C-alpha cells in the first residue's frame, strides 16, 4: 500500500536522472538513451519503495506513451516527408533558389519570419522545421553561417508561430488545462511572445550584420548549386508541395492526413521530375534519401529522412516518456511542486516565475511538452484563482515556460525531434534559440512590473471593457 512520500524520496529519481544524464553525455560521450533507461529503473525502484505496485508503475508508463502515440506517428510521417521531398528535388530546389534570393545579412531574421508563417499556418513547429527549416539549413550552410545559429533561428521562428496558432496542439492543451477560451489564450500570449519575438529578430539582425555579401564564399555557393543541378532537375514546379501543405493547413486538414498527402505528392513529383521508379520511392519512404554528389556539405544536408531515420528519435521519446510516466503516476512530481509553491509563491511576480520554472523543470524531468503544461497548470490554478488572476493569464504563463523550453533538452520529445530533423545537437543550437530563451524572462519581468497582468473583474485588452454591476442604493 502506498504511504506518504517524503520530499527526499521524490527528489531521488529527479536528481539521479540529472546526474546520470550529465555524466553519461558530458563525460562518457554517450547518447541519452541508456542514461534515460537507467534513470527509469531508478524511478521505478523508488516508486516500489514508497508502496506503488508494479501494475501502477506499468500503467503509468503505458499511459504516458499512449498520450504521445499520435506525435510518434507524426514523427514517422515527417521522416517519409523529408525523404520524399529530398528525392523529388523539392528541398534541393528551395536551397538552390534560396542561395540566390536571400541576403546573407538578413538571412536570420528572414528565416525566422518564414518559419513563423509556416508554423502559424500549420499549427506545428515540427512541420515548419521539417520543411522550410531543412531548406534554410541548406541555405545557411551555403552562406557560410554556423549551422547551430541557423538551427536556433529555425526553432525560434517555428515555436513563435506554433504558440500563436489556434491549430497547435500545445496551444489547445494549455487553454484546456487552464479551462479558458482558446482565442483569449492566444490574444493573451501576444503580450509576452510578441515583444520577445521582436527582441529575437533584433538579435538575429545584429548577428546577421556580420554576414555581408562580401563575406560569402561565392565559390562554395556556386559549387553547391552546381552539385544540386547535376543531381536534380531543378524547377519552380517543385515549390508546389510546400504550397499544398500551406493550403491544407488553411483548410484545417488534420496534421496526419496533411503530412501523408504531402509525402505522397513528394513521391509523385520524384517520379515526374526526377524519373524515380516506384521501388526507389518506397525505399526512400522507409530508409530515407541517400546520394553522393561529390560535395560533402551537400551530402550531409541531403542524406536524411525515412521512417528508419526517425527511429533513434522515437526510441528516445518512448524511453523518456516511461520515466516521466512513473514520476507522474507515483505522485513524486506533485510532492516536489507543492513544496515549491508553498515556499516561493508570495505575489504575482513570484507566481509567474514559479509557473515558468516548474514548466521548464517538467520539460527536463517529465520529458514531455504536454506534461510540462498539464502538471504545473493542475498544481497552480488555485493560486491564480486565489490571487484573482484570469485563467488565460495562467495558460499564457504555462506556454511561456513549458512550450518554449521543450525543444531545448535532447531527451525531451521536442528536443530529440528537432535535433534529428535539423541535424544539429540540441545543446549546440540552444544558445541561439533567442525567442525560447528570452520569452520566459520577458514574462517574469512583466509580471513583477505589473505589465499585462490580467485580473478577474478588471478591464484588459484581451476581454475588453468589463461592465460593472451597479450597487444597490
């Protein structure tokens, strides 16, 4: 029978995971998979110690993975999409023309805006990075820009649009968790995410000023374009697949059928424009695209995708979700968060800071973006009510931490996906994901300064003027 959990018992798997992962990845140079497995065993042992039955531990792991099944399916389909868009020449065409059209000096802010538009239209940061993001990685490489910087820019743009899209899963989860209207939640986020994106764009512009046209290795650009033209039939017709993705998004077609359709179109275009046969197309869907152009940089950019190419990411996500599921089912997370709330929450500023920090900590420990929204939201909503704060203020704050930091840990599902898709390690692009780093700080600062703090019964720009009830004579 389960007994009351002591704080140190709840902290053992959390601190243990941090130590195991840091030592294994930094000192031993391992991938995060086995450290997460060892951490999961430790979490299960502690759960058994406090009286949690094995059936409940098992149920916690299965339920955690079950919640992410749709996301795992999307990861596999994105692998098919990437492979087919490589084989069809769609991504190479975007890189080829992008090297001519995009100014090196303004590449970073322009790329961030493009990713924002795609993710806003599709409601998916994953779709944005898996399509336009990959093309921008190629263009950035051709312009001589640090791949980690380009990846950080892609992440910033992709998550800005994702946050503000009513089609986004995370946006809907945050609103549902806080039990608030979806569109009021989106409006509320503009007050922190908008200024944060402007700051990020200014930073990308300043950094980009060091990449003038004169600093570009024109010989390398020409070599990349020559290699692409020799390998593929480059034609503007190959911009049709990404346009179809945007059209299906505008028609509110769900992610899975939309991405499957885009993958199928990629296969058809591979047959039409590149002369690929059915066997080659189907193999690319499974194993990804592979070529040898004679230019290592181009090969590194193009050789990716396929369902099997995503299995590294999928296995990591599953292991990490098992760990998070044990912590959630056992109640370890609630014990830790409750102690944090009782000790640190004194006013609105500290409440917002606590919400954001616990969201980020949940991204680190629970390894799942949705749990990083649901767990803090479930634990803190009463505090927001006690302080007279609107529920869309809570939902906004949940996203300012939980959503934006989810791609910044390599064992989190979002971080694992983005690293695999963009071909850059998570900790390498982390310092350059300016929006994701700045937004939590902006949100906390605004709370302490009393800016855009929305209270029940008060007029605010989100809900408009509140009509006061006349008092009795």
